[in-house]
C-alpha cells in the first residue's frame, strides 16, 4: 500500500512500455516523452520497487526477475483501468444479457409491465426481468443499494431524490359485474352511497380512501364492506358478487364480465410515474429500457 501511494498512472504506463521495449529511447518515442523524462521515471520506479527492474545488456536492456513478475499483472491492471475509463459502448438490445430488477404493485404490473412484456422479449430476448412487490417506504433505499433498478409508483407519493418520468394520468370508474341489477345505468349519488363497496388498501385493513374523501366534502358516506390489499383480487370479487368498486380505468379496460360506468361524483385521479436512482441514470442499457417502457405505455 505504501508503494501504491507513491505511484501514479504515468509511472505505471512508463514501466509497462519499458518492459515491452527494453529500451529507453524507443519507450520515450512511444510515450511521446523525452529520453531524460523516461530516465527520471525509471529512477523513481527503481526506488519505489527497491529493484533495478532493467539492467544494461548487449542489445538494449534486460528485465530483472522482479520486472518479469510485474509484467503480466501490470498489463492486466492497465487494461482493466482502460476499460473502466473508456466511454460506454452503445447498447445493443438484441445481444444484451442484463437482468433488470423492477419494483411494482399488481396495478403497475398489469398496466405498465404487461403491455411492455411481449415487445421487450422480442427486442431483447437475452435479458431477464425480476419484479419485486412495491413497498413504498423501502423504495429509495433499495434503489440506491442496487436491489432494484426501476420502480413504478404514483408521482404524488414518489420519494425525493429519485429521477422521475411521468407515464400517464389515471382516473377512477365505477365497476361491478356485468348484469348487476343496480348498475343498468349510471346511479345517482344517493344510490351510489347505498351500494356495497370493496376497497383496495395497499397497507391492509383500510376502509377509507380517495372516494371517501370526495364524498366527505359533500357531507356523504358510502358502505365499504370489504377491504383487500390487491387490485387483481377485486376483479374476481366483482365478477362473483354484487359488490362494486371504484377502480383505475386502465385496470378494467377491455375486461369481459364487468360493467364499467362513470361515477356520480368527481374523484381525483393520480399520475403514474417511472422512478430510478442516480446510479442508473446514464447507463445506456437503463436508458434504453426506460425509453422502451415509455413507448409501450
């Protein structure tokens, strides 16, 4: 470690060329330095390594045993350093082998990942996609630690410090089973409040949400009789019971077996965003993935 502190990249480059050329003059020419400068570098290297490294010979200079030991590790280290500081290669999805780690709720899986999946498999067949359950309090930390590369969450609740791209704005619709006797036409506000509702509570057990806040502003309440943690379970509940739900419109678009109506009051929607940490921001593969998802949704 003490020797490493005394070295700099120019000394290592000089040593690498000297071990290749065995001649100070030719080394100076390759390095675009003067011969005295290369001689100074060699003197410093001899002092640092405690070894002459190169000795006079009948045809130029010959390396010492210590120099021979240094040759291959030094070449490998310089090649690795060159790769590290070289500009990133352009990303070729057809040849890529990345594993992308994405955090999403079941809603994000259905409305963002599913529409993108077939095209992603076609464009980048050698890549893999790992999807993790969305846990908002852990999102930022897991992204910075490298546990995930990308997340889908509402813009309003996105953690600060992450890059964000808005994907779309979502709105709520009233949903029940096809043939529901009380959904043959758009219900009045009073009729809406008398229906038995199911609500999605991501944290579990909640019976109050955005719709209830909108009702409270006009002095009304509704009957929420079932609370579940996932959107997709709600669709099965609605298809097999007379319960109704206020659901994001994209989640029930083109779904058979359900009646979808405009609600009798205005319920604020939300903006859905794609989030990623600074460590991924300039990565060509990550940039390609983000652009692909934007195009897909």
